[in-house]
C-alpha cells in the first residue's frame, strides 16, 4: 500500500510559525480536506509536499516510496505561455498519458492536413502505440475531463487564454495524469456550478489519494473523509467530512476552554502561595516554585480562533436603491444584456451565478457605474453608498502596516448601537491577532490581503454591497463571519458567486446567466434551481427577468385553434427528442477516439436538450388550458 508520511515538519515565515513539528500520514485512498485561516500555511504545506518549497532543518521530514507520483495544482497556474493546450494538459509523468499526447497530436495534424502521407503515417504509428500500451481508456477519460472543464481547442496557445481558462487547463493536466496523490489548491476557483458538481463526483470516486485546500463547504462535505486543520502552528485531524469536523471542533474547543479555566484557578492558588513570602514558604518548596513558573508560562496557551460577530453602523438607505430599465449591453460580438429590467430594493439579497464569461461581473460594473449601458437607463438612489469587492485588490503599499492601511478609511468604527470601537478591535474580530497589527502588507499572504481589503470596505459604512466572487480568496472562517454579517446587514447585497453554500446561506433570489443575454430569475436556493432545471423547469418559477407581464391582459381560458393543433402533436415531438438525445449519447460512446466528432456530438446533445426543455415547458403551459 502506497502512503505518504510527514514527521515533525516545521516551517517559519519571518516571525510567524506556520508548522511546529506537525506529523501525519496520507493513506492510499484518503480524501483529505486541508482548512485553516488565510496565512496559516495551507499553500506552503502543499508546496513543500510537492517539492517546490523547503521546510526548516537539514533532516528529511517527508517520506514516500520511490515510485510514488504526485501532481500539484497551485492557486495560480504557471503554464508555459508558448505551449499549446494539448502540450500543457498531456505533460504528466504517466506513461500512458505520454502515448495519448502523441496520438492526439497526430490526430490534430491529420485533421488539418488529411492528404499528407507523413501525417497519415504518423497517425497510424500513434494508433499502434495506443494499442500496444492499452491507452484507449486513458484517452477517453482525458476527453471527458476536457469536455467537462470546457476545454475544446487543443491547438490554442496557453498565453492567449484568460487566467480562469489557464486554471482549468492546469486542473485538467493533474486529473489526466492520475497520480498516486493529487494536491489541489482551490480547485473550484474559476469553475461554474455544473463543472463543480462534475468535479465533486469525479474526486469522490478517484482511485488515488487526495489532499486539497478549498473554501467550498458543500464540496468538502461531499468529497472528503478526513479533515486536517492548521491553527497556530499545529495540525488537528478529524475523521469524517466537513459536517463531522464542525461538530468535533466545537467539542475540542469546549474541552480546551475547560482546561484553560482549570489552569487559571490553579494559577490563582499558586500566586496566593507565592505572595506569602520566602519565610512562610520555607526552603523545601522549590518544586512548587518551579510548578508555579511553568503555570505562568503556559497560561493562555489555548489560542482560540473562534470568530466574533461583526457590527458596523451603516448609512441610511432610502427606498430607491438601484434600477435598470430596458437595459442592453454588448461586449464585442457577445450580448450581455438585452432589454433587461432589474429592481434592487433596500433589503435585497441577490445572488448572481451561471456560465463563465456570460457577463456576471459586467453587470456588477454597470451597477457600480464603471461601465455605461449601450441603451436603457440605470437609476441610482440618492442615498446609495456602494462598497464594491472586486476580484482584484486595490493597489496596496507593501511597506505600509496593516493598522495604518485601515486607519486611512477610519480611525474608529461606529457600531449599530451608536458605540465606537477602534480599528485594532475590528482587526481582531476579522481574525487578525493583535501581534500582527504592525505587520507590513508585503509580508501578508494573498488571502490575508483579500481579508484586509474586505474589512477596509466594510468599515467605510456602505449601505449597498457588490461582491464579485468573494469566496475565491477567503478562508472558511472569514466566509462564516461575512455570511453572518450579511444576514443582519440592513442594506442591499448583490453577490456574484459559484459557491453553492455561500449562495444558499446569503441569497434569497438568484439571477442565472446562461449566455447570449439569456438570464433566468429564480426565488430559492441554487440546489432547488438545479433540481427543477434537470426535471424541466416550469416557466412560472424560472423566467427571463427581461420579460414583464401586463397586468391588464385578460385571463386566458382556453387554447386557440393553433395551440390546439400544437397540443395534438407535442407529446410525439417530445418522445422524438428524447430518442434523438439517447441515440446521440450512444454515438458519443462509440466515438471516444475522435475528439472533434465528440465535441460536435456534445453540441448536438446540448441543442436537443435545450429544445426538449422548451417543449416540456410549452407542454406545461398548454396543459393548463386543455
């Protein structure tokens, strides 16, 4: 059985202790989630295991067999810009992957130059190698991974891709390699909810071991069987998924608090004895004096990372907040909004999700008045005070200290009851211990900078929050604080996110961007929306927000003649579409060696399934009047 063992691993970063002699074992089929507040060393631990960063000391602390293979997906991918996507995704150490790479390269060359004898001979040789190495299953698995991650163009240069696309290419590469241990740092970043659900199922059945950092609590809950928590240099292990971790951590903290209270009581007793003076103590009590010194040193050794509820006063918000009337926006050849209407009210909790590149962030930029509509009108209420948490931080002076950075926004913060508190207290409530307050920004981790940036926005007393993918760079503890704060926030919240847990906890209404200006509105959770969509969504529960119903239209009582004729044939049309989809999927199974054909068939399936959804919705409508 292949295992990775870590023994007495230590790592410091400047004055901060990341790991203090931590030890653990990852077994062959383990699914381990690694969690902890930003800056505790999660990324550093993955990097050390991958051999990209050194630990402290001269001795070896990480042990595994000579034939043990690991693949590491960092938060920020560093793929060679001049590589093609094909070269990038098939660059693992797996011998079969190397054969598949040659086969796919030969196939591309043949498709581009089918009359070339050289291309034909190369393809024939690649086919023979595939047979010899029995690599067809690897090839099929690779195609499924690429398809599910939305990677369709293998001859494109990596340097021409966006950061999100490069992250998906990096994820495809480590999954296709099928190593003994997958090391994944925030694998769900830049994935839409459909890809996240697929990845969730794929990793739950992965035959190797997995160690991953993720903020996605549903993902953790469904995939992991063990949780490692990094806290103040120590590693705590929990058997079970995220739900089990939450229960067991609460119990651990309760026991630790009881032990701390006992130490305090014993310390008080010993302090009273020490103060009686040397004469009263006598000369035979040196052991007790030593015990007192030990107690004094170890008092307050329990460092609690429990969060405190945030409490900020906000500026008064009038009834008129934000409204888009008949808004349209085009980005190049892509339609983002088309005759779109949106009314944001004072206590709005609006979640925005959907396909990548469909325009979710663009809508936030329009609401923040950073982009003008092509046509239509944006109305902003006079009392609106927006805080916009973008995917990129504002420029930060790396030589500035944390507390000075916050004091630029406010020296003290007014709370909802009218009392004030200083920014040092707010930093502690946002999980920055007091010893860190003088730290220069340049020494903070990426996640810690994002947390500091968010806190600065919140102490500015906004009454409208625009949040663009807030879960991508924040740890679970910070997200919990933010979610609890948003539930009592007296203003409006509009958040773009693919994090299903975050959306379910914060949003009461959803806008789902489907691309090409098609936007669904849904009252309820993302889980309910996905379930209803998969079983044919009723028009009354998911409809384009751009459409309005005229209340003066007389109520319909029966079908028109044309609708009656449509009703007579619609069930046969639905049956035909269902059979066509089944046939296309069967053909896909038989075309696993032809990536181009597989993509064409998938597009046909998507088109037919969309037609089927529309037909089912139409059947629902007509059936009401039959």
